[in-house]
């Protein structure tokens, strides 16, 4: 039986890996394990030890605390306007990655356009 914290941490690993454009194989090589283990971590099937989470955080260039962000809100039943499964949505993650690939001045203009369009909806 998977623990909700393990599932949350796994989703955060997958989310960050997608954002930086890293494959499971690349992450596994950086950490020194097989990619199948990364798959198990990402689904929450296997627990990530503290030292392994430290290595994963280093490989993904985030603090260890990144993997626990949003956990309190989830436990308290708080909901945001963003769907809970956003981190598992490949299309959304591709959109974020593409957004950050746009030059900053154009990105700001796109952001303002999106803000205006969301106010109209």
C-alpha cells in the first residue's frame, strides 16, 4: 500500500524532472541507480530514502524541501484554482517548459495576454 506522502514526493520528482527536460534514465545515471527505481519512486511504489532524496534534489537542482511543497495544503483539504493533477499532466508540463524557453520580454507580453484572457472568461 502506498503512503500519500510517498506518492506526493514521487509526483514532485516527476514534475521537476519534466521541467528540466531530463529523462528517467538521465536522472538514474546522475544518482547512480537504475531507471526502473526512478519509475518506482515517481509512482510512490517505493519510498525514497533521505540520502537518495538528497541526491535527487542535487541532480534536479532544487532544495530537498521542494519535494514536500504543497503537502500541508493537500492534507488540510485546501484546493486551489489549479487542478490537483497538474503535475502529472504532460501537456501542462510541456507548456511550462515551452513558456520558459521564450525570451523574457516576449514571455512577459504572453503572460499579460493570458491574464487578460482569463479575466474575460
